[in-house]
C-alpha cells in the first residue's frame, strides 16, 4: 500500500487535555518542587481574581500537608463569590474553559487552563480526584464535588456530587493530592505567597506549611480593589487578519458604528476621519469589506491620531507597592539610593493595552559582587521561573549598566553589582511564553517600553552618583578656600597693618574649578531650580551648559536666558564670557513632579571638564539629540534578539 | 442577581485555535524576525519527518520572496510521500491533529501544532490563505488547496480544492504569505538551515533568499536514515495516573499480557517477577485493578531490575556529526583540543526514552573573553531561541567550569572562555517548555544525564590541561638533568682522571620531583597503560597514587599491585617505600575505548604535591568517593532550580 495511505491511517485528532497530559511541563509541572508551587499559584490566583470581580476583600487559606514521602495534600479556600453548581465541573475539569479569555481587562488568570492543570497533574501523579466545595451567597447549601478529567474527551468526570452545609456566605475550596517536593527559600511556595501578599495588600493570606507552621499575611488595605474596567481592543497593533475577523463577526451594520463600537478610543469624529483617510464609505456594511478595503482601513489607523489606551482596563501596582516590594527583599540591607518608581503611560501591542512599572534600589550594603536581583511581576502575580528567557529580565540585560557603576561584560547580560530591580507588567493580555505563565515573550512593543522605563530609572542612579561625587569634591576645598583664607588674610594684614589683599587670584588658583551647583525649591508637584555657576578659575570662561530633564517635566513658559528644546527635553545656556570669581544664577521651573526631585543631569561643552565640578562633559562626538537616536538604534537591534 | 450567576454567564469554551490566535507568541511567533524563522522551521521539520518515514532521501526547496516592506512569501517544497487528499485540510488547517503524537519514537514534529501555526500566523498577519499542493505516488494527479483556519471551530476552511498536474512522483509544497523581518547571521533562517543540514547529512536543502541568492546544502550521505522504530513506554518513570489509564485502556485481558504487551523491556519472566513482587495475580484483569493495586505495581517497577530502553526508538547524531557541527561554527578558529564526543546510554523520564550527546572544543584561538557558545539540538532540530531557560543551557551553567580554565562568577552561570559546546537531546518525546519548541524543560532525569555527559567531556579537558602543564615542566628540567649532567660528569672526571661520581644526590637535588608519566599502548578499542613513577627527590617517599578512569573502561581482570574499585572506577596503588632515583612501573588495561585515549586523571596522596609532576594532589578533605557523592548532592540541589 502507498506509504502516504499508511501514514494517513495514523492521523488523528488529539484532545487538548491529552496534549497537556503528555506535556505537563508546558503547564509548568516539570519538577516535583516546581509543581507544588504551580498548584498553589493557580489556585490562589483564581481566588484573588474571583474576589476582585465580586469586590470582596480576599481572605485565602492555603494548607499543605505531607501525606507520604513525595505526596502532599494541598487545600486552598477562599471567601470569593463561589461558582454556581452547574459550572463547577467545567471550570475544574475541562481545559480552555473560562470567563476571562475574551474580556479585554487585566486579570491574573486568562487562559482557562491553570486550575484544570492542577487537577490533571494531581490525578496523573496520585490517581486521586480533586475535591471541590463551592457555595454561592444566594443559596443555603454548598455542593461537594469529586472530579477527575477524562483526558480523551477533555471533559470532567464527576465521581461524586452532593449538597453539604458550610457556615460561610460564599466561597470555593479546592483540595488535591499531588506529587511534590516542599522547599523553603528561593522559588518556594512561601516566596510566592510573600510576594503575592506584597502586591495584593487588600488580601489576607494564611499559610499552614507541612510542619504545621502557620504564617499570616495580614491585609494592609481595607478597601477592595476596583476591578479594572473591560474595554474594547485598541486599534493600534491589530493585525489585518484580526481586523478581518472583527468585521466578519461584528453586530454593527455600518463601518462607522463598527469602528466606534468595536474599538476603544475611536470617537464618531475619529471614525469619520478614518473612513475619509481610508477612502471608505462610513455606511458600508463592515461584513462586505474585502481584503484590500481592510488593508486601507488598517493603514488609516496608523495615519490618524489615536489616543493611547486609558488606565481603566489596567491596574498598575503604583509607587507605594513597588517600594514595599523592594523593602521586603532588602531585609537588613541598606541601599544608599531609592529610585522614584517609574510608571510609564499605557501602550499597546496587537490591540492589547499594557503598562510597565519599574523601581530600583542601589548601592549601600547591597552585595557588590553578585548579579543584580530582578523581581518580576505580571498582573500582580510574582514570576519565579524561567527568568532566563523572560522579557522582563532580558530588558535589564539589554541595557549597558557599566555607566552606573555595575560590572557587565561587553555591556550586556545580567550585570553584577549593588542593585535590585522590581518590574511589573500589567496588561489586558500578558503574552506569556507558555501556558505555565512563567515568562513574558519578547514582544517588540513591550521591550521598548521596558527599555525606556529602565533607562528612566537608571538616569536617576546617574544623577545620584554625580551629585555624590560633587559633594565629595566640594567639602574638600570649600571650607579651606571660602572660610579660612579670607580670615588668615584679614588677621595677617591687620597684624602687618596693611590693606587686605585681593584674594581672588589665590582662591581661583587653589580652586581652579568651574563650579555648578543646583538648588531645588520644590512645592508639591512644582519646583523652581536655581543653577548657580561660579568661575573659580584664573581664566575667563566661555562654554555651553545643558540641563537634561525627564520628559515633559519642564515648564517651558518662563525661561530666562535659557533655550528650551521641547523635543529634546533639555535646557541650554550659552555663556560667552565669564570672568574669574564671577557668579551667575540661572533658573527654570518644573511641573508634574513625583516625590522629591533630583533627576537633572548637567552637561558642559566648550571647557576642560577636568576643571568642572557639578556637570558631566558632553561626550565629544554627540549631543543629547544624537544620544537619543543612538538609544533608538540600540532598541532596533535589540528587538527580537536573544542570547545563544 | 448573584455575582456568581453573573460570572457564570461569562463562562465559555475556547477552541484551541482561538487560544493560539490570541497567544501566537506561545507558538513562537512573537516578533517578525522570529516568525519568519519559525515558519521555515515548522515546514522543513515536517518535510524531513515525512521523507524519513517513507525512507526517501530528502530534497527540500525553501524560497523566501519579499512582496512588501514587511510581508514575505514563503515556499517550502519536498519530495516526500505526500499527503492523501482527504487529510490535507486537517493536517494544515486544524490544531492538535497529527500522526506522531501517540507514537513512542524520535521524530521532529510530535504535537500536531506546528504547521497549522504557520497557516494561522499567515492569515492573521496578511489575511491570505495558505496554498498547498500534495501529490502521492500512486495517483497521477496532484491536488491544489487554498486553506484558512476557522479559529472558532478549529477546523480548516477550504476556499479552493482542485486537481492539477505536477511532474514529480510525490511530495508536498506549501506556500504562505506572512509578516516578517528577514535578517542574516544570528538566529536567522540561514543559521537554522545550515545547522539543520549539518545534523541531517542525508538531506539536500536548497535555499533561495529574498535577494534571489541560491544556497545549496548538498547531501553528504546517500543512504536514507532508518526511521527509529516505534516502541512501547518504558516502565520506569510512568506516573501512577498514567498507569491507571493504561490499565483502563488496554486490550489485554490479563495483567501479565498487559505488562509484556503494553510496555517495552518487560519479558514474560520479568512480568512474572513484577507480579510476585507486587503480590498481584498474573491472571488478574488489568481493568479491575484498584488504586492500591496500581500503587503496588508502580512500586514493583522500581524494585525489579529493568533494562534501560534500547536505542531502537532513538536516533543519536553520533560522533561524526557532532564533530562536523562543531567544525562548522569554528570557521577559521583553531581550538587546541577536540573532545571525544560523549553519547550517554539511553535513559527514561516518565516512560519516555531519551539520550544525551555532548561534544566540545577548547582553547586555541577561540576567544577567551566571550561567553562560551552552546549549540543546542533536539531530535536533530537546531534550537535558536530561549536559550536562557533551556535545560541544555542550564546544565552548562550548573557546572563549575573554573577548574577548566574558564571564568565563571561563583561557579555558576554561563562561563566565559575559549569553549564551544554542542549538545543533542534525542527523545521519543522532547519535553519542550512550550508549543514553540524552542527550549527544553528542566526535567530532573534529563538534567542528571546532561550533567554527567558534560562532566565526562569536562574531564577530558582537565586531563588535557594537566598533561599540557606536565609537558611544560618536564621539558624544562629533563634535558638538563638527564642528558647534560651525566655528560659533564663523565667528561670532567675523564679530564681529572677520576671515577665518575654518583650523580644521584645532585640530580635529585636539582629535580626534587616525584615524577609520574603515563605511556598508552592502544590497539583499537583496547589499550595497555604503563604508569612510570620515578623518585627524583633526595628523600625516601611513601604515598598513594590514584588513576581515575572513565566509567566502565577499566579491564579489571589483570591488575598487578593495583587495587581496582569497580564502583568508584579508580585504581589505587600504595607505595610504602620508594628510594631516591628509584623507578617503578605499574600498568593496567582498558577496553571499549572510542578514539585516541588520553583521559586518565592521576591523583596523589601522602606527599607534598609541590614536588610532584604528572599527578594532581588528592584534595585534602575528600577522596574520589566523597567527590562523587558531592557531585550527586549538587545535582540534588540543582534540580528544579532556576536563576531568579
């Protein structure tokens, strides 16, 4: 018989459950230790999501009991809204079944896979069914289920289903036996729960470990988090094929209503504009659009001005929690510098809004000879595994940290030095590299945002380091020159009964520095910055001073002497002649500040940097504009690349 | 209404195609550059598998044409057996449909996902259908299809299906348009094809790139590869839950026939033994077994002696190809050392046989200041992405390479130094971390084998380095002491007309070394090794000499003087008194050697190592046994851990 026929006979459909049964590592269940963490994670994440959706303050009980050398019994119980009886088997016993897959808003679970994976792994390794109790508030009785998964059909196999009385308003309790290995410390259940508690301060989590030790993570906030609002896909980044589907599946009869109704950020007015730009009639039936029409529509999205997505569908963790997260890992370590956490504006990849947040601590007693620690969070879930191929780690590796006093071979790879970085990615759809949800894929748009957020934080380190160095240099000479000399002169001249000599030549000789000192007068979100420049050198100076300031913070309206460049976000002063001992003060205004401001970096051009204190030499072959384009190129190169 | 009810209303099933449509990064399609490589990879892997199954020498044509700024047309055509008409839509237009999922043997594709992923990504990014032509040998006409995927149903949507005439015996041709970015060099289509050609020397691959440049990878072998044989699951590592399913699904009526029929490596005799050990009756109906019975059966598997799996279901790439693979990346680099490639015995994880192979080159002109390069292959497929969280890379990171002249902070992480490693994992089921098949999960059993294979290779470096050092030291003194001195003595004594003095005290003073030199007389797979020990010191020596030899190579039958320890694989000689200038020669025999032997490492104990040439000091606080246990502990710790 023909070989092709033979092969054809072997062809068959595989159920998704069967697929995962044979590939449990894809779900993250690849070692006993990891499997235990995964199981806890999936159950707790579900509980947190459910409570948030019901605006309930979560109280979650996690218990792990050792029943045998390598078999554990895991129980996770919450006070969420519960799951209605008819849904329980599907939710726990069927893959790709869930409520959040199609909703465009930030939640922890999204795939409809996680908890079924726990049930599958449990039955695979112990042959025992999962036990589930669910109670909803408007019924008096709860229901108890024993469920296994029929992997060939990808359907729940309900072994037992009976009403029981539980004395609580509502909630879900799941109990499974599974093969595992219980460890403490790195990548442990405890680490996961601890980090979860930090970024979910509205939750109380109680953990009873295999030794019967009870650990309570008390809630710090007593108001439930507002669940992020649902939104429509953002027009930017939607692939042509997705657009094709949206038009074929939409209920809208007219192109215009399709645009305004099925996308976020498209007003009637904008819809009209898009139609004009694409040369399509607003009243066309979207279902009738051909590939070419769709292409024009797709192009038009890029040509018109669309607002970035709003925060509504996202829930960043914010400054306070970022700082808390960092403090927590610090323990007794005392860093010399805390960055002001950076929260970027929301951005989009394939229509999905996302936001990047970064905070870091630096220096002090943080070990100088270890790789920097990267704390990764995605939608408020700590990521403990697969750091090596996670976009959040890779973004750190792609930055040249050598300028910030860190050691980094070739300017790439995880640097070594006194730094801990916390990164949170919030998105309506986290692009995980696998169903295990352990690492984020390197989507170019996300890599760009991560890069910018990290550089914004790194710039703070730079400013800090420069100021430190300046202080050192100052204290050294200042006292002597400014205070002692004049006194000596005065005294000695008195004794000798002569006029006090002009000390300027002496002072400038000794100091021989062009001295730039900033003085920030901050009032809440606004500040006035005085820049005092003193010429403590014997020569007449002629130079250009740059103040490089974070995007959008400069209040450019009042700008005496200074030239302000909107696009480059720096102020430039040109000083044509500055005599010895002369002192000039410039000033500028800042707005929209967060925390205590100290991020200006000063650059100087046109004079020997050796004799300058308080400003960096402007690197010979570039100006700030060039620098920015260089950075962009780097980003270009970095996208899509990985270390081999 | 109750919140639980509200949530229930949102609950729904998701088709696997829909899931992947929204998570294309899980399939590896996360950046335009990577997507293009993925598409080529999936198509070529399928072609190679099909040809192997039909014992056809593969000739594969790959063409990429740029049709727009970021849109490419990819064509892959093979001379395989073709796909029968009725199967084409399912094979290309439906996820989780395939022929190899349930077969226990080494193939590239296994999931029934890859090629459908290409079709999905293509329609998603260009809105265009995939074009497929298939011809099978016993039909005169081929069929042309235009296929898109109905993601909601996970079914093929056939837009066109018509007979056409093609003048070839059989084969498949697929053509898709997709959004991509074409690059050269690292992680490029070309790199993938090149590496594929190396480990598939029976295939001819022709590549026409977007610039119309044609590159031919000519086949080096003219015999088709025997496809690995199908086998049954190996009893070891089968989870209790899997066992439960096997018993419920088996056709066997009796436990004994179930054991012999549904597993590999279980003979009638062994089946009987297993029944006895587990205390179960051989004639029991396997379908009737309860959880407790299964547990006892499961335990019995571990108690009886089961042969490791055979190579039949696996196809290692072997010494020649490993060397070729390394040569290829070397280019003009000249390493000073080529390791003898290591191919481990087949092992098992959850019933799946696998084999690990490692080869490496070291030193010479390989850059000393770059991270070592790791070439990863799984089932003869080069892995280009996600190195950071791939078991193959992690295993390298977990070894302390500092002893081998490489730089490695804290003895972990990818080392820096002059080394290139090639690792191949062959298995009936590669445990990929995701459907993208880019990285291997850190399954403990696999990590162990990788670790052993790498250490076996590393030991070769060590032996090499020691010999190098010895040579250096020898040449330095040898000439002077052994040749010149006696001559001088002779001459001068002649002139002075005196007896030739006894030079021993002089020589031993100058040399002052205990000198160990090995001399290998090899004859094919066997060798006799002479170990010459000379006491060129002024003192009487008393010490123990160890020869550490690779597992199972020692022919322990003839062993004069030496004590041979089977388990520890080393030979031990105790020398109680050795006078100055005394010389002793030991010897031992080796068997089953591969290539030129030079892997013995000599250790010495009981004398000052400073005065020893040719042997390493036996680390104070350990002996080889301890060392081995230490290594095991390390493995323990390493399992399941990742860098955070």
